[in-house]
């Protein structure tokens, strides 16, 4: 067993993470990976259990690169103000290779994700949220951070006051830390799967913050968004799945 923790008051939780996770009944995500909310010392803790990797990835995560759990933790420490508070990670091995692993953070009680804002007609204060989201993204990029899965479900939003919102990103194991070009910054919005009108509002606000030519920024972002949609829809067609515009 290998673990790392940011606060030693959580040592017992991480040492017994398998047991805590097994007996937790509040599951908030069940797909390839699973997320459960665990009660510990009167706090709600989010525990993400990563899918046990196949044999080749077991070799890779044991000998070549860090596991997803470790990268989630280390990346979160680098951008604390942008993510739910990281607590630690745990790895277990079997026959000398990585087996199950867990990333632990404080549970962030968000009100909605940006998916609801993008998809629900008449969502309250939609344009205000978009402009504040542009500010959040600009601040993230100014920290030389490129989130490689900057998709709607990974952007959490909490209303702090009327027409004032706080944003957090999750699923941060896939990130790059580098100085982004303006093209890379604008292309980072492509996975939002936003309608053109919505993306124009976001990018216009972002361009003002970045002192970019608004028309050029909008054209670059719209082109990247359309390219991403075409790529995903082609994959869906080949699999016989429903295509979404």
C-alpha cells in the first residue's frame, strides 16, 4: 500500500480507504470509475475509485508514469484555488503491479455544472454565468494550466450570492502545465459542446480579458468547437450511435 496525505488528521481514512469506500452508500458517479461520499470526522469526503487497469496499463502505472490517482492529487495541489480541496491518494498493488487506487478530496457541494447552463433553455442569469466562467478559465490559463478534459460535467458551479458564482474543475489527472498560445487557449473551450451563440458570449468575455481581437478569437473558438463535434460524431456514426449537433 502506498499513500500520500496533505493533512495527517486523515491518515486513518486513507489507511482504511478500501473499507470506507466499500461501506459508503452515497454514490454520486458510477461508470468506468466510481465516486462515493464518505463521512469522516463530521465532514463529507469525496473518494474516487479508479477502474482497475488492464495488464499493459498496470505495467505503465507501476514502472513508467504516475497513476491517475497520484496525478489527480499532485495536479490538484498545484491549482488548489481551482479545485475541491485535495486530501490525498492511495494505491494498492497485486503481484507487484498497480491494482486499485483512490483519490480523496473534500466534497464540493456545487449547485449545478455548466452542462445545465449550456443545455437548459432559459437558465437563470445564463450570460452572467458565461462571463464569470470566462474569467475563471482565463485565470486558469494564466497559471499555465491546460485541462485536457475541459468538458461540461467537469466544471462545477456554486452560487455564492445573487448573480455571483464560484467555479471548480474536477477530473484533473489529465492536464498540461505550460504557457499556452492564444490558439491553444481558445481551443480549450471546444469540449464544452456549446451552441455557437453561447460560445460567442464566453469567448467575447475571454477575449476582452486577454486583450485579443474579438472576431479573430470567436472564429478560432467556433472552428475548434465544430471540429471537435465532427470528430466525436464521426466516431458515433462508426459505432452506430445517435449523432448530436
